[in-house]
C-alpha cells in the first residue's frame, strides 16, 4: 500500500519544522508579506521602499543603494528605472565621477516615502509589540549571533 501525496508532503513539512532555518525563513517571509501588503497602496514593493528609505537619508549611487538594500547592481538599476518612471527619483551625473549617476528623491518621492514609511513603521511597531522589551533585545541579540555565525565562512 503506497502512501498518498499528502502523507509525503506532511512528512517533509514535519521534517522541515525541526530546522531552525525554516523558522528564520518563515518569519522573514511573513514580515515581507505584511510590508508588501501595506506598501501596495503606495505603488511600492519592499525593495523600492528600501531604496526610498536610503535616499531619504542621502543622495546615493546605484552601487551604494544595491549594497545598502542587499540586491545586485542589475536589480537596483531596474528598480531605479521603475522609480524614475514614477517620478519618485531623479538621477544625475556625480560631481566627483562623471560616469556615476547620483540618485535623489523628487518632491513626489519625498511625499510618497513619508506616507509609505508610516505604514512600514506600523508593521515594525506591531511586531515589536508582540515582545516585551527584554524579549525584543534577546531576539535581536540572537538574530545578530545567527548572522555573525552564518557570515563567518
């Protein structure tokens, strides 16, 4: 007698539930899904929001933005083209390097960012509210240790 498809899937899921990486991935996916949901009314993806956040702090090159936002330079270039088409950013040659484009928020970009940032911050505050201050500090410390451990190789 062969096991049904659900039996196999349930066994695999059960096996994955024993792995720490599964919980890290699922929590990251849940956070990104919620941020995607709240950013959608502003016409932004999470990576686009991350770029606008960085640009709200300083004018940056595409390479700098790619590093800050943890995406490839090619992905960032595509993302910036989309934001430029929406008139949320503008790019101009750098004063220091003529071949480097510096990106800054437009007036419309600042306005959209301010509203989107409130929505994203509400998600972060809701997550923080699920923990006591000590629990949140412990979680941050544990996640930082996980990052350091995984980045050591």
